[in-house]
C-alpha cells in the first residue's frame, strides 16, 4: 500500500503510526522525497488462538508493505513539485491509503492556503486521472499506428479498451469503478493504471475535533 496526499497532511505521521518507525515529519513540503518502506505484521486473533491451541515453534502473521510517498501537488501530472517522479512511485503499489487533512492548525502550512478536505481529495483524484490520460494518449497513438500497418485484431481490441478508459477518465470516473470483462481485465492488469488501484481514505482530524464529533 502507498500513502498519498497533499504535502503536510500527515502521511509520514500515518506511516510512523502503522510501522512503529520514526521517519522525518516536518512542516514543509517534500520533507519526504524518496519513498520510505516498512513491512508491517497484521495482527490476527485467529492466529493467536491457534498459536495457543497448538503451541507451534513459530507463529507467522500475514504482512503488508507500506510506502510513504512524497506529497503530490496540483499540476503534479505536468511535473509540478517533482510530481512525475512521485506519481511513478504509485505504480509500484497495489492500493492506496489517501490521507486527507481536516485539522486546522496555523502552525502547519497548507499547500492550498486553507483547509478543505473535499477540494484536496479532488486535487489528488484529478492528478491521478490526468496521469492515466497521458498514458492512454501515448498508447492510443501506438495502437492506431500498428493497426494501420498490420490491421492486427489484438491491437484493435486494445484500442477499444483504451478508448473506454479515456471516456471514463474524462467523465471523472476511475478505472476501478467501471465494469470490465475477463478479456479486458487481462490487459488492464498489465497496464497498471493509477486509477485502477483500490483506495482507503484516512481523514486526519485533530484529537479535539474527533472527540467533539
């Protein structure tokens, strides 16, 4: 899983909480440049029960690898804020923890100048969509050239899938939210669209706000 979001929303703090590590977390953009990686055990009561029942020499929990990815900014898909490099890191993960800032603290700078969780969430959504559209544009041109030369049946099918993806992305929809047939999924699994990844949203609110609400 990769932890994503705007700068200064609590990504590295979330990473530290999940991993029991202490990676740097500072009040400035791009404190994290290279992704931090931790392998975390998933506690499981069923494993604990079986461990006590059978008393094996070793009990092995399932694990999950977590990447702390540097903050994305508006225009990241066009290279703003080293965005292309950071977006490429997302290709390496199977799913996303999207941290959204909901706490208001004058001591913690906000990339957009104010706290607005819906706006911030949409910024990240749009940057991932734009990056996938960029990939589609290049691939569509490649497929069309191949079809014009060889009239290849498989390339025609790929072009149909890419056109379907482009239509969805332009409508603001993610690849993961569309219905796909088995033959389409075969190619989608190899193309690694950013918007094909499942997302868990983590709302980062202040402890006082959490208690009150």
